[in-house]
C-alpha cells in the first residue's frame, strides 16, 4: 500500500483482516505506487493499493477504491492568489504517478512548476512547506500537521 492508504484510509481494514484471516500469510509493504505495481507485475505481491497507473499494465487488473481531493499548500503566512503566483514547489519525485498528475493540473491552471525539493514522503513535503522551502499539493489527510499551519487552497485529483 502507499502510505496514506495504510495509515489513513484503511487501517481498520488491515486490523480486521489480520484478526479474522489468521490462515493467510500477511505481509504489508508500504512503498511508492510504481514499486508496488512492479512487484505485482512480477508476482512478488498479490495485491497493491496505490495511485492509479497512468496507463494500463499488462497482467494487472485495477479497481478504483476512492478518489481524494488534492489541496495546494503554501508556506505559513503565504497568500493563495492566482496560480501564476504559486511556487516554487516541493513535490514527489519525477517518476511518481501523483507528481505527474499534480504537474499536469498545475500547468493547466497556469502555475509555473519550478521544483525546489523532492521526497517520496508526504510528511517530509509538508514539513518542507512549514519551513518555507516551497509549496506542495497533497491530500488534506497528509497536508495538515499538529506542528504548524500551512496555507491551503483547493485543487482536485
């Protein structure tokens, strides 16, 4: 599973499955979507919960589980003005499915996409925003922190 699926969206499902299906060998791998899909394709994993791949993958069937709005987050005390004023960005790495979706949407909105930093970890991206290193786009469940407040605008995925 990608991290948000394991930690935010499906922890109760995981707990219940482990408790009720002791006959099943269960090993949870938390990784980026691309790694999980590669492991499913080569038979190392039976199932992956991840961001929908940009193109169908031979031998892998997909089913949509949920759709989650994506939010633009700016550093504390920033103003969410016109998209042309947003950035620079702290985003997932360039090979990330989510990064591709975010860049496409930001470009469509007219936001310049200059990347200042990258991380596979949404918590790290959020903290970089809190430190004032740039802006990011995350699901609300990953964009908010007890450590501080970012400035949020809306986007969607």
